[in-house]
C-alpha cells in the first residue's frame, strides 16, 4: 500500500514542479488539476502492474485513493491559503 | 505564423522516454508510473492545441515631433482565442529610445480579451527615423508549442529640430521688389512717412498733404517708404563637421540654427531658401510661407556629412538657388577649405554675406604633449586668419557655441554689418 501511495504522489509532485517551473500557467487551480490528473494516471499504471503480478488489488486501490486524497487536500489547502 | 516546439515539450518528452526505458530496463513499473503523466500531458496537449488568434494594432499619435519630445504609441492587442505566455518584443530603430516606463504587458489574455499598452518613444536628435517593429509570441494553453505572430512595423517618425525664438535678425542690404514687412529706403506706396516735397506734375492727388498745402499756399505731397521683403539664403556647410562622443556635433547645431533662422525670416514675410553645400548638394529655392518652412526642414533633415574629394565651388549651385540681392547667411564650422572658398567667391560676386561660425572648438581638444598643444594653437590661429579674411572682404563672422543662444552671434554679426556700412573717415 505504501508503494501505491508513494509512486502516484511522487509522479504528481514531479509533474507539478515541472509545470510550475516551465509555465505558462502557474495558478494553484491549474497546478492542482494537473497534480490530481498525474496521481490518477500513475495510479492506473500501478494498478495495472499490480494486477499483472497478482498482488492484492484492494490494498493497491486504497493506496491510490490515499494519494488522490493527499493531492486533493494539498490543492484545497493551497486554494484556502491563497484565497482563490 | 510560425510554430515551434517549446523547451517544455522537449523536457516532457525526454522525461517520459527516460522513465519508460528505465522502467523496462530495470524491471520497475514504478518508473513507468512516474513517467506516464508526462507522456499523457504531452499527448493531451498536442491533441487539444489551437493556434492563438491575436491581432495587434499600432497607433502613433504623431508622425512629426520635435527632437527629444516623446510621441505616444498605443498598442492594442486583441485576442480572438485564449492566449497564454504572451511575449511582446519591441525592436526599436536606431536613434529611437523609450521615454518613461518600459513596455509591460499581461502574460495571459482570455478569448475576446483586449489590452491597451501606451508607450512613449522619442528621438534624441533631429532626423527621419524608423521607429522599429513589434513582434508578438504566444504559446498554446499547455505551453508546448510556441507561435510567432507576424511582425508589426511602427512606421516612421520625423524629429524636427528644436527652434529658438529670435527677436533680432540680420537686416539685408538690399530688398526685393515684392511686398513684405521691411521698410525700404526708396520712395513709393507705403505706410511709413519719408518726407514732404512740392507737388510736381504726375503726382497722385491722394498724396497731397492738405495741411501743409494750406499752410504754404502751394501744393505739397507726402512721400512714403514702401514695404518690401528680402531674399534670405541659408548656406549650410555639409563638407565636414566636428562631433563629440555624446552624439552632438556642429552639423546638428547648424541645422537647428538654420531652422530657427528660416522660421524667423518667414514670419517676417521674407522669402527664404536653403542650400546644403557639401558632398551632396541640397537646395530649396527661396519662397514664402509656412509651407516653405516645412520644405526647408524636410530638406535639412536629410543633410549629412558626405565625404567627398570633389573640388566643388559655387558654380555647382544652380543659379536660381542664389537670387540676386539676396542676403546669404553661411552656417559652418569653417573646417573645409572648399566651403571657405565658396564663401569668398560669393562675397566676390557681390552677395550680401554674413557667417555664423558653429564653433568646433568645444569638440576639439589639444593633443598630448608640447607638440600637441602647439598644433592646437596653430589651428586656432589659422581659424582666426580665416575669420579676419572674411571680415576684410565685408562678410561679418560671429562664433556660436552650443551653450549660448543663437541670438548672440546674430547680434554680433548685425553689429559687424553696421560697422561695414559705416563710411570710413578720411
């Protein structure tokens, strides 16, 4: 579960950092949306890999859901802090 | 419109490729999972990309301005579709700079958005200038493709020389036959009273001075001075100039002086012409009116020092440019012998001549060492000899420096002319 949580979170963090560095849009709404999409895509890949090796799908789904929730919470906090 | 990939696109494609290859090589699906968002981002971005529709309109408030006077340029940027990463690049023409705040613009415009940017441009020296061009760049929503929009030219600006108000002008020795504002010495139809004389056969009855006639019991008439105008030719030296490192020079000063003189003489109803005598010949025939002022300024704006070995003399100047009885005002740094010889030739031909020497001395410094100082003093002596020679021939010379008003050399030259007219005591 840790792995399925960490991998999408790392993927989201990398993409959001790259997006913030290269632009052109750097507003929190756009960065948050990109982060959630990245988590979802990475989670799908991790799920596919987990299914292929026959591990527990339930734990994987729970990890991916936790990652999506973490990024969503981060986006919410950003919006609250920046007032948008 | 030209499209090209941005650095971001290259970076994301590289990240996706490295992650996928490393994941396959190392057997780690986690790396593929990390690289997958980059690949999806690029794919979605390229599918959804649209060319930004951007229109730029340029409005220049004036195409003519005085030198160093800011001209307002209004840039209107209209976005037909949403535009991200907007970048405006202003390439100013040579001799043009921004007056006031530098160019700033919003990075993002919504569809149908409008942005107006006011910019002040100025030319620090008189002349005709190309203001430059404006190039706009924008990226798509995802920042993957950069679009270079067509270049918009700002057009041309004519920076007119600044003028000085002149109260005292050089009076010409002789006037023309046409009506003007100057009181002639001879008698005729006019306003200024000259004298009374006995009536002779052929005199007009309206000229009879009835009071004097009644007192003297014999008819008297009042004579009057007619109002006439003069022809003034501004004779500019474009053979050589002394220029400083700051962009100023004797030619720039000479053109300013010529513009001020042309405006002042034309305001007094005189006919004014201009001749730029140098490597290339510039000539404007003497005419009247405000239009003539702009004709002279336009001709002088193109004047520049063109290096030439040609041995030119006054015979190169078309005869109609130098009308008879004209007052010729030479404006020169007196650096080139060909121009000095032309002045001597004009005086020898009987023209009424005065010279305003635009002093090159502020732009020249003595060389290092004793010999440099000696050479400088010799040069000053040679210049004084030229002035003396011109004065001996009846052409007053007055020196003019940038830091003093043009009225000063005019007053000196005017006094010089008065002295020359004074009869020599036996």
